C-alpha cells in the first residue's frame, strides 16, 4: 500500500480546510458529507479526485450513528455548504453520504433528508469503512473506522467487502473516561484528548477503552485470515493508539498520517457525478 501517496492526498485535503483551489464554472464536482458524532465534514473534489475545498464544524447532533437533532444537523450542513459555495463561486448540487455499517433504512433516510435540506441530491449512501477504502485501496484486510460514537469495520477480501459490523464504542467514550479521571467537564476533556503535548499522558488512562475497541475487532475477525488492520476515523488521531490495537489483536496495524479525513474524502470519491 502506498501510504506516502495516501498521506499526500490527505495533506492536500487538509490544506483545503483553509484555502480553496480554483475550478472552472463547468468543472464537475464531487461532494461528500460526513455526519459524524463529534463533527460534520463536507468535502469537495474534482472528477479527477483532486481536493478543492473542505469545511467542518464540531457538532453534537448525531449519537451512535443516529441523527438526534435533525434541525441542528440540517442547519450545520446548510451552513457548511453555503460556505463552500461562496468560496468556490459555484452552486453544489449532489453529494454522497455514509453511515455506520449495519445502519437501518430509516436512519439512512434521515441522514439523506439532512443533506437534502441543504439543497443537495443524495447520489450514494455507503457504510463508512467501505467509503474509507476508496482512499486506502485495501485488497485484503480489515478497515476499522473509529469515530466519535461507534467502531465500525469492513472485512475486505480480493478488493471486495465480504462483512461489515458496527458497535457503539468510540471517541466519546474516551472523552468520558478523561473527564472522570481528571475531574473536568466533557468539553475540557475533549480539548485534552486533542492536545498533542498531552497524548502520551492520556494514553494509559484511556487504554481500557482502546482495549474494548480491539475486543470488538477481535470478535468479528475471529476465524478469518486477516493479514492486517487499517485504522481510520478521528479517534485514531490519538498518538500510539494503534500500538494498543496491535498488541490486543496480534495483527499488524496501520494508519495514515491523518486518519480523520480518510472517510470524508472517500465519501466524496463515491459521489458519482
């Protein structure tokens, strides 16, 4: 796997959070909307899959993959799309979305309605780890997407998804453990979790939650020939957490330099415009 190439793509997308790549008035654009537990991300790519713009907002409108504040979610997506349209000087018309593996039809429809409320036609609904594989290109292995609320996985064999699963343990659980351990508010614990100079200190505190995530993975890959595990999702930004997963599963574990943006980019790559 060309992790150097993957990291270059993600770095280009990360730069698009603060800058915009000019595009022609007739250039087809691919849009992905990631309704996450901790944040909402909207990504815009060219048809050649080159990043041109990206916007995000921290939010608490989705819980364990379910939209719990429809009005708030629609407002945030509408605002992010409006920002991007102003930056690009273009109207965005279509988008792909993703949901945790195994999400029911009713929940998928709610995610679609949120995006449609921003004036976008939904062209595709994917599960999150499968969307991530558009970026990673895994032929054989398991992609584990650890977001704010859930740990989802897709087992890939010969480039095809053969199994998906999702369980309700994610970054929010790490934050709750930190809030209790340090006796601070949830918001303060979130800031602590994301602080680069404190990550070595907090890893031992949240290790039991990471071990539970590894147990979830183990329960679904048991009896299968899994050559490697690939980590994506915002929670995987925690430094050295992959070492805990590797120790608990006994499998080689890899993650890109910016695992947070893998799934949003993969969603946009599946827009199909």
